[in-house]
C-alpha cells in the first residue's frame, strides 16, 4: 500500500528549475531521510508534500487522494510539518497551548474560540512532550529548542500519518538533540511516518529504513538506507570527498 506517491514532479520559479522530474513512493511502514547540499531543493520538496506549494508539473497522491482533484484540507489532515519557516512565522505573544491547538486548523494563528475538547487535546500533547508548564507562556519566550518541541506538538495534534521534519535539530544543544531524536522513536512506535531532512547523517536514526539523495533539484537515489555505506555516491551528491564510520548503531561522516 502506498502512503505517498510523487510522479514526475517538477517545480520552477521565474526561469529557474528548482525540482526536476522527482519520482518517489512512500509505503506504509517506511521511514525516510532526505539528504542533499544547500539549495538542492529539499525544503521545496517537503513543502510540496505538505501541500503548501503546488508543483509546476507532475502528480502528487497522498493516502490515495490526488492533489488538484480533492479538497486540499482533506489531504492536509494526513500531514504535519515542522520547519524553521513555521517557527519564525508565529507571533511571539501567542500562548504555547494555542500554537499547538492551531495545528487543528493548519493555521498560524487562532481565529476561532478554542473548544474544550481541542484545548484538552493540546494540553495533553504538551504533557507528553514534557512542556505542560509552558501552556500559558507566550511562544516567543520559549527557548529555540522548546519552540521546536512545541511545533512537533502542533504537527501531531490532529494525528497525521506523515510527519515532515525539515532540519528539526538545527540550533539544539547536544543533549536536547539526543532527547529529541529519542522522542521521535516514540512517534514511530505510534505508527507515524517520518520524513526527516538533515545535513547530519548521525541524525538518521536506526529506525529510518529509506533514504533519498537530492542534488541540484534531481533525485540521485531513493531506496534502502544501505546507501549510507556508499562513500562514492554520497561524495558525489554532496560535492565533497566523504568517508563514513559507525558508532553505537549510528552513522557518521567526515571529510576525507
Ligand atoms: N523565487 C525563486 N526563484 C528562483 N529560485 C528560487 C526561488 N526561491 C528559492 N529558489 C532556489 O530554490 C533552490 C532550492 O531551495 P530549497 O530551500 O528547497 O533548498 P534546500 O535543499 O532546502 O537547502 P538548505 O539545505 O539550505 O535548506 C535554492 O537554490 C534557492 O535559491
Ligand atoms: Mg531547506
């Protein structure tokens, strides 16, 4: 069964081609990582999957629903996204519990009164993330890493099938990063599907079983995670001679 299918997806802006003929199938039970140099099109691709950007050509099918043929809000319920863009977009005074609750409406602010049910759900998610004491605190007063965790809450509040994490560990200290990565393991146990964009291979946790490599808007590889052993291909994609080693079931790379 396919959870997501991209067929020949291309994106251009002005005269620049940002993504070229991307084909990708994500099956139920798969967890993905996406690697590629700066400007290779990772964030645009994630925004296409999150239905925030519409492709210039090609087909996107999410949970059997083809974009363009169905109400986009029906598709959006299947997907949550955490990105820097989202983090910077929130008005600093928004209460933390409202940031989480806004996920119900896929909106940046709250334009409706919160129903007790939604409020309760948002609070219980904050509790799960260990952030309940911040419920009434303005989002802007939280640390960068705490904000990231709140946005995860926002992304999972309506129980999406796919959770897109676009460089979620940027700006986290080493302890916060490890805690965050292990917290994700719990989400995977809850049968979420994660698409994890990163510049750091050691963030590709052992439960990630598929890897996509992007370079210059093109898919260079989409398949088994064993590609993380392929120094030659990784070096070609990243444009730099890279070596690989393993430690405690994690993969690390270094410049040769
Ligand atoms: N309006 C635009 N017109 C032309 N090119 C654009 C426009 N907006 C963005 N781009 C280009 O699209 C490319 C892909 O951007 P994207 O943000 O998806 O890259 P990325 O792989 O996420 O990079 P990073 O690792 O730095 O986050 C970049 O080269 C960027 O310069
Ligand atoms: Mg990006």
